[in-house]
């Protein structure tokens, strides 16, 4: 069994910053990748950023230069530093974990709301 605990969402004004955290625990032998997706009302879930076991990152075009994904391997935790937030960043953000050769897990989601 694997658990993901997310934290850090909230309400912020445009131009502000938030930092999301996601801690993974349980039967984890190897982490292939950790990342963040988001889903706005009426839209499909989309990739925001991902970091692989080797440290490579993949960021969505919409967040490049504003969001930074990082990972603490010792804590099995992934972070998403979000700067210069825009109203269009408003969404539920989901932590995503791929482990043990391909098993995928999702966090419960954390709301991020950016007011104009």
C-alpha cells in the first residue's frame, strides 16, 4: 500500500507564490518519477511538471520560468514552487507517483486559487 499526502494549496493573489509538497510512504522500492498534474473546472487533467529518478524534469509550457519542481529523495517528497501565479493557474493540483516499474498512484488533490 502506498500513501501520498499533499499540502500547501490555498488562496493567493495574482503575482504571489505557493509551495506544494507531496510526501510518499508505504511499499516503495524504487521511484521512477514524481510529478504534479492539475485540473481546472470543465477541463481535462494536465501535466504541470514531472521529475524522474535521474533528476530530469519536464515542465508544461504554461508554467516554464514560473514553477520549479524538486525532490527530496531521502524523504520521498516532491515539491512544486509556484511563483508569479496567474488566475489561469487556478485548479486542483494532484500529486502523481510512478514506482516499482510502472505502478501509478495519485494524491487526493489540493486546491490552488489565484485571485485577480
